[in-house]
C-alpha cells in the first residue's frame, strides 16, 4: 500500500489526473497516459559473468536482486530503495575466483542500463548531489549526467572486506558505472569509521543524487546544455 502511494506521488507531475487512482498496474497506466517508461533491460554474458538486469528509473524502489554476494545485494537493494528505481538483477559470476568480475561487470551493465533508460536526456535536471549521513559516516556524492565519464573517488576503508565483498571493489564498481553510463561522478567520504556504514552511505548517496539528476523539470524544454546535446 505504501509502495503504491509512493509511486502515485512520484509520477503525479507526468500523469493525466483523469487516471488518478488507477495505478494497480503501473505499466498499463503508463501506456494509457502515453508516458514512455524510462527503463532498460540488458543481458550480458562473458566467460566470467552472466548478467540479466532490468531497471526502471520511474519506479518506486522495488527490487529483486541475487548476485551471489550478500553484502552487494544489500547495497543494490539500498540503491533501488533510496533512488526509487525498480531493479531486477540476476548474476551468475565466477565467485570461485573472487568477487571482482561479478561486482565490476554489474557496474558496467548498470551504467549501460542507466544510459539506455535515460535516452536523449530531454528535460532532465542533469545535476544531482547530496551529503548523506549514516551514523558516523558522512558521504558527499555529486553527479553530472554530462555524457563524459569521469570518476573522482576518495575514501579510506579499514578492513579488506565486508562479508564476501572486497572493499577495494567499491571504487571499481563506481568507476565501471560512471564510464558505461557516461556520467561525471564524485564520491567522497567526509567522515567514517565503520566500513559497512561508509559503503552503504555511498550507495544511498549515489541513489539519491542520481534520482535528482534524472528528474524531469518542465522548464527545461530541450536538454540542459548550451551545446544542445548531452
Ligand atoms: Mn546495512
């Protein structure tokens, strides 16, 4: 019930009031009011990973995720929940090696899916940022959906891993996302002691900043760039 209410509120600016309250089937509603869902589905198979990912940027935070790495699932569920993205993800990775390929390849596919879902980026706000606290951890995240990939990442972790997730892979993940999505992404740990808090704060901050950058603004008639394209 709460989920439906949230979806209703979230989509209201783009919806025809005539259909208010008819949100039992979001896809059907979107079609009725001629709103193209900003969504993408990607399947990618290599000798190292087999990935199926679906994302809906105009979702409500629902997720169904199984990467084989518990802490990574926890992070991606947080990303979906706090960005109000719907995310479905199935991964069969070579975890017998380690977590590297699985985490990096999910980053590549997630970034590509975000790029596909955004399409021509018409009317989006382009920029998003947040300073997000999680207990003692404070994370700054700033995004420009510029089309130009660039990652600035600054954090110091205290342990080699959280569960079966290597802390070195946090930067690798965000590097992969930023490059395949074509986004300028800054993530900075302003304070923090507990690695679980620092990393979770980063995924939540990334979600909130990305949600803001993806939001449409009716005042932006084309794309928010003097060049005319993003
Ligand atoms: Mn947690």
